[in-house]
């Protein structure tokens, strides 16, 4: 008889983290736990969103005794403007990342180092955008498509071309409600302009622009980023990997990639895979080169190469504290500047690569989208440097936790259709016009009750991965399918919930579906930008079913979010018609109107809204309630 699967509990992960924190303490270096403690109590004005620093007359803080800022703005205006600025910053981060990818696409060539891996996807996109492909060189097509894509950032007229991909109903809602995004940069600029001193103070209109700038991310920057990353590096397919701090290897050269934009990490993976570097590592006494990743760069390279996941956002410092890391290579976003201090206690080299993410104490090796020719050469030099650094590792300082779990990752929409087609239809990879029918049938029959997109970060305001994993267990037990991205996905990987064997924690219906389709109960859909894949998934499901996206028994959940990007994401998910459940309160609680607008008023705009609750079990109850209510409304 098959043994019962051993999952890794949050308590086990905490034990590992505690031991590594003790190592930090012994070295007299700070980590997030100590810094979070030293920030307590955190400023209530800030956490309620009623502190304004927008102009030089401030800061202004709203209290019962001082109900207005110097300019006369009230708490609703201040919290609304802060909320909008978070959404704008998040949209800027995802979209600028996408712009970089488009520049890389523009530089692709048959000689490399960046090439076209998914020609079929490029041709489909070219056809969608009216770009001639017949008889043309594929790179010529790629460069023209890249130019058109780049125009989406600053075109003076019209709305984003990807909005056409949505259902007719959504397109009409967006148009009617004034949230159909124009050029991406314009929405970010408008958001900043609207929220300067002396402009909009109506919180409803500030939220409306937050939705529009969020849409510029989800259906603009993020969607472009995802499509073109697939075209350059390949559309993800299901593959095996493993995750948690235990993936670091004692007898290999450990290189960690971290951040979001895979252009740098892809080159590192390629370089480390080369025979030249593998042989060089052996010549230096190592058994090989072990690449692992943190945050969304890890999600990108695991989906395309099976690269191991060393951990999520809150484990980046602890990975270095194992003493076993020769080099950490970062690109953009979610990088703790404290890495520069921690690495000084070890032999670890800390390499930054983007002009967007400059950190004192790091080695800077620039890799820009407009100058890609030398990228591979630079990656080879870095990998060689990491190998040379192996001999500097102080074995007496090495402690690698044992916990790690196997996982299956890489569920792009194309892969999901392919898996489903394994049940009923035949699938042609070059033309994924497949069907979600088996999934829809399972939902209609009630075998699966619905689906939840679990996304987002870790946040010291909650126990690391506790909200994620408790919610995952609760949803799966209720026969609710989960699709994941970002650090939420990594929580699932580290716990063992993304393994085929994980179905034993599911209800009977989910178990049957996992067995029949041959999938794990939580599908890894990628990085934060890949939440755009989820938008297309729900759009296609709604179209195939003949209902609106708001009718689907599907919701989103960011149980431990922390980034401004999550605010942008939540706004586009809600604009797409899906309710969003947050496990960390956003900084708006000091405004009764913002609370009302985001939980109720948004429903009048898009048919969906926020629910806030910091108790993961309550969140499960609320999501199940919403899903069941949607089922009832559908008559299923
Ligand atoms: Fe104060 Fe108004 Fe300036 Fe904000 S914009 S800092 S509320 S004066
Ligand atoms: S990496 S944005 S901590 S999910 Fe995308 Fe994780 Fe959140 Fe960064």
C-alpha cells in the first residue's frame, strides 16, 4: 500500500527559520523578524491610510480633533489618494517589467542569445494584431510585433488592444464605467496627476481610477509581459521541481536567482547548464551547479526549466544565512536591501543587474533589454565567478534545513487545456483552440464547487505561509480547485500541496478530478504578471459556458499580500468581475467611505468587490459562501 504523503507544516518551516534567525543573531546581523519587531507599534495613521505626505505643507494626519489636512482634504480623500497611488505604483512595476521584455523581443535574433522559442504563439499574436506573417522571417515578425506592443505604453488615442480579448459584456462595462484603460503610461500618469494636491478628492472617482490603472496592468502590462515572455522563453508546460530551503546542496555551487524579470535568470540558467561551466565546477571540487530561485523570477524559471524554489519573499535573507550560497543574482522587485549586509557575514556574492534596482553593497552587472548581445557572456562570467567562490565557503558556517517537497509546476492556459483534453479531446500544441468543457462539466455537476485564484506575497503581519496554507487546505477540502501564482504558489510547493500525491487533502470531488485529469490540486500558473493568464482563463470559461465572468463560481484571494503590485492586481481582478478576498487589511480603514466603496461601491461599477478578513478560516468560510451563492444563482 502507498504510504500517506508527509506534508511540511508551517511549524516545521518556522523551526527552520528560527534556527537561521539564531545564526543571524550570532553574527549580529539583522533580519526581517527583528526589524518588524523594532517597528512596533506601527503608525496607526499610516496603517489606516490617513497620513498624507503628498505636498510640502504636510505631513497631515487626520484625527477627530484635526479632521482636515492643511489644504482641507478629509480622511476619505487622503485614504483614496494613497490607495490610488499604490495601484499606480504596482501597475508601473509590472508594466515597466513588460516593457523591458518587449525591448528584449525587439533584440531577438537567430544568433541569440535571446531567440524565439514559441513561434506558434508569436504567429497567433501577430494574426490577432493584424501583422502579416506569410513569407516573412519570424524575427522580422517578432520585431514588428514588439514595436506594436511598445506603442501600447504611450499611444495617444484609443484603449488597449488586449481589451478585445475580454467578453463583450466586460468590454461594455469597462466602457460604460470609464475604466477601459488607454495607453498604460497614460493611466499611471493620470493616477499620479489626479492624486496631487488640488485635484480629485472624491473617493469614488479615486477608486474608479485605481480600477482603470489596475486594468492597464492586468490587461496591459502584465498580459503583454506574459505573452512575450512565453514567446521568447517558451510557453510553460507541466514539469517537476522541488521547493523549500532544503533544495540548497551542500556539495554543489549554489546560485540563487531572485526578482521578477526572467531575462537575466534565463541567461544564468543557460550558462550554468553549459558543459563548459559544469566541467569547470567539477574541476573546482563541486559536484555540480545548483540553481534555485526566490520570488517570481523563481516561478518564471521553474515553469520553463524546473529550477528549484528555495523559498518565497520572506526567505530571501534566510537562504543566505544557510552559509551555502555562492551567489545571489537579482533583477527587479521584492529584493530586500538587507541582503547586502547579510552577505557580508559569508562568502556570498550579491549581484544586481537592473538600473531599476540599484543596491549599495552589491556588485552591479547591467543587463538591459536594449543591449542584449553580451548577456550570455556576462552570465558565463558570473557563473564562473560563483564557481570560483565555492572554495571560499566556510563549511563550519553551513546549515541547510532538510525540509523540501516535490511539486508539479507550469500550468499555463495552454497546459491546462492540454491536460483537460487528455480527458476528452485531442490537443494540438500549435493550435490550442481546445476546450475547458471537462472543467466546466465538473463545476456544473458539482464535483468541483468552484475555483479560487490564490496569489500574492508573504507579510510579517501574518505567520509566514500560515494564511496561505490554512486557506488552501480549507478550500481543497471543500472541493474547490485552486490556481496559484507568486509567493502563494511557493507556499503550496513548500508544503507539498502541488504534488500529485497532495490530493489526499482534497474532498472526494477534487480527488476524482485530480485522478482523472492527472493534475495536482493546486495549479501553478506562474509569476505575479501571470495573473493575466487567470483573467484569460475565466474569460474563456465564461464564454464557453455562455455566462458573465461575474456569474462564475470563481474568486481571487491574496492572503498575505504586501506589495503595491497586489493593489493593482486586486483592482483588475475586481474589474474583470471576480471578488477579491484579502487576509491583510489595506491602508484604507481610517476612511468609512473607502471601506464602503471598496467592499460595496465597486460592485456597482464592475459587479465585484473586496472582502477583508485577517482570519484565514473565516476567509475560507466567506469564499465558500460566495462560491455557493454564485452556484445557486446559476441554478447548479
Ligand atoms: Fe496635507 Fe493636503 Fe498637503 Fe496632503 S495635500 S500633505 S492633506 S496639505
Ligand atoms: S514575488 S510581489 S512578494 S508574490 Fe512576485 Fe512574492 Fe508578492 Fe513579490
